[in-house]
């Protein structure tokens, strides 16, 4: 049952990323043709991120009141509705309706960002690192499906990209079908009609309850401020938010930069496909690396890969340079985001799950919001080179934070001997 649940959740992650990647590939280009000013081209991308940030509190409540499954199903339903709104917006060339539609889709984004935490809960304690990594690896489906779906459906109707948005409704329906088959642990406790859990599920729940019992002596009713002041939490948030922010800054700007360089949309779709492969292919072994070397060292490796990506991007604007830079960026993101997620599990107790995970996702969306709008403004006004130079600063801040934490951890370990 655990394996089946994780496979289904990984497929849902892939369909969620199909939605995300298609949005990233299409929204900036559609925005450029419809926006009243060029620098607002990526506003539909920013609206998607801001919608996610605005939804984190609401999603935390629905997760608590409805449980994992129903909240996730609600998110997918909102995704289908928002995709239909996008079709109407592009068909009638209503830019602000497109912005509103992508803002509404942010509710799905806020739900989907919790799939990785749900993966940890579906697995036994000794497999949680790998479970997070495996489910994130499901994004490989989005790596292939998202860019190709955007490319193949771009001209399906007489209005460019109307078919691309419409295809997302079918993606959502498939995700809804798969999500309905997943059995989450809180469903067995909250649903009156739930089937009895099998031996595997009961064993997983018993281990989870045992873990909660052993931590009962710890403070489990802390405020979100107390949780956030922990060094572990701060480093986790910086890793997840800066890793996602820099990735989003460069990925959102890439189709626009390539169009300025005279490259066709098919080339941009190819680059984004390899970028998302870089994001999720390492998921098959990132969990093993984290278990062997520790989360902090893997996060440091992610920072290094982001800096390598920036160096490649600054070296030129040929197709192979865009492709290689975005692929390395994807791998760097995977290391940062996966390690940050598993590292954050040390910062809160099971009873604090919803507010702690909501806070992490809020800061991820907050940073992504700035990077989404900034990518369009920088690439249209300053160019690809300046955009990449700006990306160095958050990576240097994160590097400093990781080194400080690593050195402090070594001092603490030495003092306890």
C-alpha cells in the first residue's frame, strides 16, 4: 500500500508539474502579446505565484479540516476551472482576465507544493528522505509532457495557445482520478466511510504515532514565530525559497530571452524540457545522497551548481548554452529543494505540521513572486546578462547562511563530546 500510494502521488506530482511547466512556457509569451507594457509580460506568471502565496493560509485550513485527499482534490478542481478561464482570456484577448485566472490557479500551486510533505507522511520513518525524493522525481512526467504539450497544442485553434490552456483541463481530470485512489493516513481517521487499513498502512501509522509519542515531552504547541526562529527552520526556508526563486527567475525569462535572440518556440520548449529533466531526474538518487552526506552538504552542492549555471549563461546565447545552463540549474534546484524539505522535518513536531509547512511555502511563494515579475522586467529592460548577474546575490547569501550553520553545528558537536 505504501508503494502504491507513493507511485500514485508521484504521478500526481508529474501532472502538477505539467501544469506548472506549461504555464512557465506559455504565460510570458502570451503576456508579451497582450500586456499594455512590455515589462508586464511575466505578470501572469507572477500572479500564479502570488496566488499560491495568498492561498497558503487557506490551504492550511482545508488540509486540517478536510484532510490531505479532499484538499488536494479541491486544488485540482480549481486548476481545471482556472485553465478554462485562461482559454476565455486568450480567446478574447483580455490580459487582466488572464492575470486573474493564473492568480486563481495559485490555489492549486499551494496544494501541489504540499505533495512532497505528504510523501514523507506516507512512508515509514527510515524511508522519508527517499520518499520525498521519489515523489519529486515524478516531475519527470511534467518535464516531457509540459513543454511538448505546449508546443503541440499551440496552434490547435486559430488563437495561439488557447489549445495549450484547454489541454490542462484534461491533465487536471486525470490528476483528479489518480488522487482519488491514494489513501492518506488522515483519511482513515477522518472519513466515516474509509476502508480498514491493511497491515502495511497500520504499521506505518503505528510508527508515526510512536514517533509522535516520543516527542510528546517536547513543546508541541509553539507559535509559528518560535518555530521560525530555529536555525534549522531558517536555513531550510532560505534554501527552499532562494533555490526556487533563482530557478524561477531564470526559467521564466528563458522563453523571452530566446525569442529576443530570434529562436522559435520549439527551441524554447526543448530547453525547458531539459531544464525540468534536470529538476527531477536526480530525484531517483538525491534521497540516498542526503542520507549519506547530510542535507547541508547537498544544499551546498546545489548552490555550487546554481553558480555554474550562471557562469554558463553568461558565456553566450547559443541554443546549447541555454540548454546546458538550464539543465544544470534544474539539478541545482533539485539538490536545494529536496535537501531543504527533508532538513525542515527536524524543525517541527507532527502537531505543528500544517502551520510550519504553510510558513515554508509562504516564503517560497513570496520570493518567487518577486522573481517572476523581476524576470520580465530585467530581461526586457536590461537583458539576459544582467538578469544572470543579479541571480548571483541570493546564492551568495544562501552560501553564507549554510557555512555559518555548518560551522556552528561542528562547534556544538565538539562541545558535547
